């Protein structure tokens, strides 16, 4: 399974892993600032973004973590910092549990998998259905505030501030994610239960208005490393790198030891 990666800048290696139904384009708001001091590596998970779907590739978070490690091996990068959003955050957690000696630091940006009661069936696929419907004319429809509201109001309280590019990229990524349902099914009846040693500095960020992974059911601190720094961003939804990109960069730089 070949995962497509892109690299930006130079310096301390920072790997960015997107969420389910998303793509590496989700990280555009933070890449310009991050690349000034770091080697930024983005990866598209199987059936997402530019990575093809391989139906022989298991899509559970632990298997995806192993696939990402193989990709980093091909790039010749042994040790690196990892940042993941949603499903990508769960994959990042699994990576730190599987091979902590290779993970210099971990930032979970609204990571999935931190629930005591695993999901047993899919929930609403409204955003996926909407994205596929409008995708042929997405470059036109995302100009309209009423249509952007339909697609992004549930994602963030700050959706009116999202740029045209962010909305278009997100719509296309969701519409074209062949691995969406396979990734979803692979998460059912599972949660993160790995152990991450204190040798891996860890920060977890959630938004105070995360409708995808609500506080009451999907933000169980006991499942995160005991040493993890836990931060709640105000006026923030499920994609903190869209709502508060500067603050996310600050947290990454703190973990990597770069002065802001």
C-alpha cells in the first residue's frame, strides 16, 4: 500500500495525519507557519486524498499506524513528531503506543478513540452524502453562505470565517474519500487502549463545541496517557487547525522545542 505524502520546509520532522473523510489538504491553514521551522510531512490515508484505496489494507487505527510507519521508513525518517486530527489522532496515539522510541512527541487534535463505550454501528453520514451531491459543482456552490452553513455549521461555531479554499478542499475530500465507510466500519467496537510511555511528550486538544466527538461521550481522559497535557479551546469545533491555526502551531512548537 503506497500512501501519498508531501513535504514542506526543513528542520524538525512533523508528520500531520488527517481524519476520516478528510485529506492532507485539511492542514493547509497551519502549514505556512509550521514550515518556517520544521520539516512538515503530510500523508493521505488509504482511500483518502491522493492515496488509492487498497481493499486488502485493513483500516482499523492500529493497522493504519503500521502503514504510516512503513511510509515513514520509505522516506528514511526514523524519529519524528506526530500530529493527528480525529481518526488521524487515534492513528497517532496507536503509533506512539506501538513504537514509542520513534515518536518524539504527540499532539492529538480532537482525536477519536477516547470513548469508554465503543460505537457499534455507523451514525449519520449526512456530510458524506451532501458532499457527494454537490461535488460536481462544488467550486460554485461553496460561494454561497447558505450552502456553506449546511455543510459546516455542525463542524465549527466559526464556520462563517472559513475561507473558500478550506470549504472547497473539505467538500472534495469528503466526496472523494473511497475509504470513508471502510475506515468507519473498522473503528466499530474499538477504542484506544494502548499505553504510551512518559518518554513521549503528549498534548490533547479538544474544542468546546465539538459536535463530532462530544465531551460527555468521546473525551475520556483516563484513556489518554496519564502525563498528557489536556487543553480545551474556546469557540472551537472538531477541526481546531481551522478554528485556531495559530494556537495549534504554538502547541506543536512547544512539543518540538521550537520557540514561538
